[in-house]
């Protein structure tokens, strides 16, 4: 638990320098076999020493964080795990980084990821795939693969990732850690190199829900640099929690594990549960990808080799190119934005369905990922790869908060249970998620 470590540092029983040194030593010895981290902060130990000298320390003083390589950290290489930006050093700090630094967090380094966040396995990185520390022959999930793997491997106190359609929750599930995707807009996206601006959200990956809550309360808040950022007034918690279990297509073993977990906790806490059927959830993937393709194509037009980096089409991998070409096709003048607009209409339908469901239920529960992670270098179809996110894209489309919490293991591989809440009800989500932790 982070609170215990923070207290140790405040009491002088552990120094920030000691904390950071032990992480760096572990990373140097074990990262070559996991490949979770692309670049270390060369000034981390010196920064820790300075924090030890401070009399008035921040709320997270002395903790070490790993940052996904698409979140700008001033003077550190922020390359999105792509050859396009291979040696690009960010000239400024993202708002989330600024907030962490104000609380005396030390940035340990930058995490591996799927290239430009295009992927669900951690295998599309230009700098070799990241491995799953809990099952080394398996993918860690993506696109925040290095962030989740870093937490699972004890390379850091916590990590930050970005979630466009499950990119925090998917690897959290596979690596056996907690991954929070906050309500869209509650955490500033300023300084995030975006995949899809209307879906992206920065969030924490941690060892516990309490840790995720602690970090979330530091990084959240309206930001003048991000026009989409919002402040929500939290709804008061009902005495009787009603849980909707969402009927979904998932492997039978995973469905049974999740259902058993729901039954156990609901009986213990006296939660009311009921099966829930939403009509348009099967349209999640079909809705998600036209939006992602179109917005990603638009966002990558700046990578033209004139100002920084290389021309993206000449230097990117297969999945990135697929999305660029798909977005280019959808954006053609003869289609006049037809498919993008249709996807936005479907997005609104799914969003409205969830709004209606949350009039009846406080929390909706379903598996995080519908199947076990495949083995590294195992060839699977593009369709199968995209299906990893079939159950996580829904929260991004509906702009609601979602969290993946470890639920158990199948064949020694971690499985996550996913909880969803009404838009803006992040604190309620976190409080109920604590009950579902192992």
C-alpha cells in the first residue's frame, strides 16, 4: 500500500533516495528480460536526494513512478515506442506530470507500449515487445503494456497509462494489477500524444484500488490547457447497492470466474444483483474503430518530418500504418465524413443506453477481457486482436469511469473483473471496487 510507504518516508524510516535506488537496481537487473521500460531518468537519484532535504514534503513524496511513453515528461525521451519519434525529448511536462512533481513524486523512466498506442498486446512497439511478468511466455496486453508490467514486476510504486478503448484495463487484467480509466475529462489530457482525442483518458496502474484512488485524487481536476477537462460533483452513495451483471460473449472459464466473484462479494456485502442486457453493446468495436481511425489519421498529420521526428508513413509499423490508411479512406472527400458521423451516432446510442441503465444500477460488472492472453509471437488475426477490447471500449464510448481489479487466475494467468459506474461517479466506483479485491 502506498500510504504505508509514504508514512515510512515521512517518519524517516525510509528515504526517497533508498526507495528510488532499490527500484533502479531492480529495473537494471530484471528489465532486460521483460522490456517494460524504454528509458530511465538519469537524474532520478539526485531528485530523490533533493526531496529528502525538503521540510515540507508533498502528499506522495519519495514515491517512484513509471510513465507511458506517450505522456510528455520534460527532457525525457517521449517516443510513443515508435521509430518516428525515436529520439524526441519532450519540451514540457503534461499536466498530470506537473501535478505529480508538485507532490514530490520522482519519475523513474518511460514505459514501453504499443506503437502510438495502436495495439492491444504490447507487441507493436518499435523497440521489441514487452513481456508479461506474471506469465513470461504471454503478452502483457496493451497498449499500456510497459506501465502494467512495471507495476506487476515491482519496478515502481505506481505507473501512468492512457486508455482509449481499454489500454489501461486490458494490460491490468493480464498482468494482475489494478487499472483505472476515469470519467472522460476528469483528468487533463494536456501533454498526451493522443490516439483518439474524443476517447483518450490518462489513468493510474497500481497494486491496489486504494493506491489508484490516492493517485487519481492527485491527477484529477479541470485544466485550463484542456478544453475537454471537467469537474464533477460526486453523487451520494445509496445505502443499497444495486449491481447489473452485463451479459457478454467471453470464454466460459472467465465468465464462471467473474460470476463466482460477483456472487461471493454480493452475498457478503448484501448487494442486490440482476442480469442486464444492453441492446447495442455488440456494436462497440464497430463504433470504436471508425472513430479511432479518423481521429488518429487527423492527429498524425503533424508527423511530417518538418518540425520533429520522421515522416510517420515512412517510419511506422504495420498496425499504425493500417490505422492511418483506414482513417485516410474514411476521411476522403467523397464520403463527406459519412462513416465517422455514423460512428458518432452509434456512440451516442451506446452512451444513452448506459445512462438509462445507471438509473437502475449503481455499478455494472463484466469481465475485463473476454479471453486469455495469447503467447508472445503467436500469430493471430487482426479481428481476434481487436476483440481483446470488445468489453473495454464500451466505457470509452459512453465516457464513463471503469476499473479492472484482479479476480483470480486461470492456468496461472491473471484475470480481471471490470466495474463500470455512472459518468462522474469515480469515487463510488473506487469504493465498490475495493470490495472486489482479492
